[in-house]
């Protein structure tokens, strides 16, 4: 017979009750079975543990020593059991989320807070994507946000920390962003209209040693463009990269969405096709797996809002087009109203003197179509007719330039009817 925790618990119950019969009732055991167990324990420990009398039982000196240790062991066991039960409850209601170098972790936390899973959140961060993948495979995290390269040709190898689609882990892509160049705002290339990889052959580069192999990846990337990068600084993403870029004039590749400090700018590289793919990797056996489709949908929407719409036209151009043009600045003048035909005959006291000048029409003179024809009077009357009869005319002329294009004897159009 081996000493077990239940044996120590039974001995403590007998000492507290002061009677084998009452202890058996409290433990839910038959009194004879409990008596036999006590006798076996006394044989195992080498002496009687209780003295029996008419009032019940009380511990012997050996029994008192055993009970002191038994009581402490039982209390420790009970406390451990409570902690384990609480841990299991928290584990069932806790989602363990991890990331390494992702710049979009704030969007992830915001979306997780809006999810209706009703549990607690535990965040785990690592210094490399490879370590993050190991945590996911071992079950230390349920959900992992990953950033990995889309175009792997310059590297010639799959990304470090890759997560194969197996029976336990699944990976869902929800966004993609370009890779830019981070450099000082005072750097000569910062104002260049176009930057190419060849322009960066003589620059000092920033990279980082570690499990992800960033140094080797940078060398392979630049080697595809015909040069070997001069890696001058070893600084992790969480380190003072922007400060070194600003003061030392170094350059580094950075995600387009990663914020930079003052004095540092991000510029696109014309011939660099490298892009970063954002994904969520999760364990299929996690209780959170059912929430992943909704989380991916929310992350995609947040990513579209963060990336912004396609580049728009300059604001001042739009303002000029939308501002109404004043009437006095319009280049096209509206047509004047068509004059009503004159029905009254000309007054005989207002003679019409024919134009004898051979020069062109004056600006105020109308064209032939400026006024509708007016019927010719049947016969001239008064002094107006006498003046017309006495006025000299060129040989062979039948009318003047002022009356050209209209029936003879018709009145000239009013100046207000001319379309200047």
C-alpha cells in the first residue's frame, strides 16, 4: 500500500471529527472500510495513529506528527486545485494574440475589441517571425499577425518563419502594401524626381541580425540589381532607426504604412517591386477559429481606410473648376434679343442721306441679316423725297453702301440691334 493524498485527507477528517463513525459519514464511506484503511496506514507508518476510548478517538504522538504534515499537504493541494481550475477557465475564455514586426497591430487590437467573442485578450510579442511561428505551432498563441514578402524571387527562398497550410494551422491574407525607402529629409535623393535601386549602390544601409535572416535577404535583393549593400548599422525595428537615418544619412527599406519620425521621409523606388503581404495565421483547434472570417473582413475594411483611396487631383485644381465664373469674365456673350419688325413708315421730316464714302462699313453698321426687310413705300412724299432726288449718285449706282443688302427705300436698322 502506497501513501496517497486521499489517505492523508481521511486522517485529517478523522482528527477533525473525533470519531470514526462521524468521519465516515462526512467522507461518505462505510465505517468498517474506514477502520480497515486506518489499520493499514498504521502498519505502513510503523505505529498506532489514534487512541480509542468511549469518547471517540484522539491522535497519538506519531499521529500528531503525521497530521501536522498531512494538514499542510492537503491545504497546498487544495490551493493548487483552485489555481488550476481558474487557469482552465481563463484559458477557455482568453485569446492569445501575437505579432513580431507588424505595423498594423493597432488595427488588429481595434478589430478584436469589436468582436463579440466575450473573452479576454492576452498579447504576446516576439522579435522575429520565426519565433512567432514556433509559438503558434506549440500552442502558446491562438492567433498571429504576419507580415511577409510577396515577391520572393530576389531572395530565392521562402520567407523565414513560413507557416505551411497543414491540419492545425491556417493562414488567411487580408492586405498587401508596397515597400519604400526610408531616408533623411536632407538626403539628396529625398528631392530626386525618381529613385532607382542603382542610385542606392553607394549608400550606408540599416539591417538587423536575427532568426529571420534579414542581412542575407537584403544582400540577395540588392544582388539582383547588380550591387552588394554596405550594411553599416544593425538596428531592430523597435530600435532608434529614424534617429540613425536622420543623423548618419543611412537608408533602410520600410513598409509604406510604417510611420517615420521627424526629419525622415519614405520615398518609392521605381524599379523595386517588393511588396509585403499581411495575413492572419491561426490554430484551427482554437475556440477563436470561428471568429476568424469576421475578423478578416474587419481587418480588410480597416486596411482600405488606412491605405486610402487612389491619388486624387490637386485640391486647388478642383477649387478652380468648382468656382462659378463671373458674368463679366465669360468669353461668350449671350445673343441680343431679336428686334421686332418695324411696321411704321419713316417720317417724311427725317430724310435719309445716302452714303457716298467708299470705305468699309463702320463698326456700328449692321449686316444685311441684322434687321428684317421693310416694305418699300409706294411713292416718296415731302422734303425727304426731294433730298433723295437731288443727292448726287455715282455713275451706274442704284444705291449706297448704307442701303446695300436691303430693299431700296427701307430705313436703316437701329444701332441697338447690331451684334457687336
